């Protein structure tokens, strides 16, 4: 049975860009940049990239990737 037949969509929910107005880096309180290709929120001030999972930003330092 295909996705079309079941009516189920497996695509992840999209990140709502309006959230950028309210979110800041948890370490530095600096503004964040949205990287749509990587599905991450970037904090240049902290040199961290926070993942977005199922359309929801994970703003935990333990989950963040260190930028090179």
C-alpha cells in the first residue's frame, strides 16, 4: 500500500520562520539564523548549530553541533 493510498504523509513538518522573532541562543541570547538545507538554527555568537526535528527547534546545548 502506497502513501497516496493510505493518505499518510511522511514529510517532516516545516519550521515556522516566525519563531526566529522569539528565539535566541540559550548561551549568548544572540539572534539566530535559519539554515533550511541543514534544518538547523545557527548561533554565530556561540559557534553552535541547533537541530530542528519535526519542525521543532531543539535549543539544548547538549544537542547542538559545534561549528567549524
